[in-house]
């Protein structure tokens, strides 16, 4: 069978540094081809060549039997290629429907935009993704998971023959991911070819026909998904062998250092149920405490409340080391010894206009003051300390933060908060968009922090992650605590049952 897409000897360099070294890649008609590799392997760069984002490259690109070189993304879209980018590419002030059809709006006589038709088409597509919010609301009002669904819907609206999905489930719950898999299978049955990029390897075995593995800018293997084990796949990706998940040895102290009592967070929308309803729990010194739940269960809202983000809407009592805290704003939380790593790395975690050093030291500037000014020497020393501690791969601390891979950006974000010397570390989806190698390193580092006495509270949409590293797991359902499991008794089945909405 003739491939729909064939790439031969693809070479790409940035500022003279090669990131792709003669890559070979192909996709057959009606095939789901998984593309895997660590962050920095070159997967996204390769797909941006396909989508017309990058024009300066060497090699041959054939699409539908013809040799092509797309001068812009619009040319690729017109040829039948759509891409869902790993980093969301939405206009916050526009509605869901306006984002989906931006630049392709249906018009009536005279060139006037037909909003009724646009909203109707958007609603039909988003219904297939079980998206319940109105398509007429600004995307800024959606959580990151909802925005991810809008990105998927935007790509589906192009009616493409080749659809590239770059980490499409990174912000989705298990139930939402299953809906997406149903859509992928339907597209495949309709003859659409799909390139599926994901660090969640379990997904690949559910939907992929074949797998292409990249490492260090090269193709290192192509095989049928059913013919390679998970362990073999990881070894091929990273070039060495280790277990994906690291289970911490040892137990946390018995001392309870963090107490939350009757925490309630009202909804800003009148008439809606509370985002958090009478939440109470305790965390021990050096404990890794997991929070599970479906999208909308209140996981992110809880961490935000503990960090002082929503003080006006939050009631309850929070104690650290027996002292009641005044969490009226994030600064108070930081001074009390609480840090929050947010789920949206680029939206509200990193400052993209700053370099690596500036991002890493941003939350600890108070400690770098000398005669009321930031000491450059102290700032550089602090940045170098955490680059070394977290093994952040960066050639120069003055490089733009966007020049780093996703995994290294996540390490910088974690380092930013560790530099504040927190006693309680709040982590919202800490490994979102991070490859198995970087995950492994983060798990080990979190374990070391726990051994040093830092209490860690983390949420994750990946249940195996919580099950492997957390001492206890609290389950939220519709803003309330529905279950609390010790490590030994917790299972995926029990957690999903506790998280499912009541009939």
C-alpha cells in the first residue's frame, strides 16, 4: 500500500544546531501511527515540518503521492493536513466556536459572518466529544481540559485526511480520553490517517496500529504496536532499561503537619453548586498525598484555595505545624511555606518572555535582595544550584525558556518553587506532557524531598502515577471527599468507583 505521508532523510537545524538527523517516517492511509520518544527527540519538530510551520529543512516530503513543501500552515490545511499542538493555540477572548473556525468563518451574502451557522457546526463537532459547555462562551472561562477539547474540535472541523495529535489527552481525564479514542477509531474507519504522539504509553496499545520511535533526532525503530512490550518500548525510547514508575521506600512521619478543616469554595456563578464543599483532610510530614477525581471534581480548585488564589470565595480552616494560616493571597501562602506548581505550564507557570535563570528565581527574589536590589551573583548561584540538583539540560541560563524541551521546562517550574524552600508542595498535574525519562527523574526527586520532610500534595489524571508514588490517595467527587485510601488498599477500580458521579 502506498503511504499517504512519506518523509525521507529529513534534516532540521536551529541556529546551526541539528535537531533532526535524516529522519525516516511514513503513515499509511487509514492508519493510526504512534510517534513516541523522549522530550527533545524531535517529534514535534518533525510534525511542524509536515504542517508547514517550518520551511527551512532538508530532505523529501511526499503527501498523497506528490512531493511537496508547504510554504505555510494554510497550505498544509488546504492539502488536507490538520494538527493539534501540544501547547494550546487558542485566543482567550474569542468563543469556542470562533476559535474553531478562526479565519474560516462561514459567511452570508455580503461577506457577513453567519454566527448561527458557525455555532451550529461547532456544536455538532463538540457534541461528538461530549463537550457540555456552550460554544458561545469565551475559551478563557474553560479549564485546561475543556480548552484541550476545543483544540481537538478545531482540528476535526478541518475535515482533514491526515490528522496529527500531539499529546491530545495530556489535560484530559480517563473518561474524556476514552471519548477521544472512540473519535479516533471512527476517523480511522472513515479512512483518515492519524499520527498520535503521547507520553501515556498505555494509550498507544488501545488505538495504534504501528509505532515509530525517535531518539535524539533519529528514527530508531518502526514496529507493529502488538509486537512490542511496554518495557521494550521504553528501552528503545531512552536507550537504557529501567522501570517507568518509581515506588518510594520508607514511610512518612506520624506527625500531622498540615490540616484542612471544613474548606468550602463557593461558585462565582450564582445558582451553581459549590466548587468545594466541606473538605477536611490531614497530611503528615514527608507524606506524598494524592488527590484523584474526574474533571470538575474540584482537584485544581482545592490546590488553588490552599494557595490563597480564591480567598474571597473560600471558607474554612488551614493549619501548618499547628498554626492557623491566613491564606488571603498567594504571597501569604509562600511566606507560610506553601508552593503551587500549576497544571498549565505556559499559561500561568512560566513567563515566556524571560530566560531560564529569571524564571527559575522569580518566586524567591526576596531572598536575593542586597541593599534593596537583586544581587546578580546570588541569582546566578541559586539558578545554578537547582539546575544541578534537578539535572536541567540547558546550555546557558540566559537562553529563552521556550528553547527548552517540555520536560526541562517542567523541571524549571519545579525548581522555581523549590527555591522558596517550601514545607508543603502542591503539585497540579506535575508530569503533564513529560516523557517517561523525565517522569522517572521527577519521581525520584519527589521521593528525596519527602525524605527531607517536605509534605507533597499532588493531583494527576494518570492513576498509575498516584498509585505508584503516593502514601495515601483522597478521591474527590463533585467537590466533596468521597473516599480516602492507604497505598496498600488503593486500586484503579476503587478510585474510579469513588470518583464516578452518583446516579
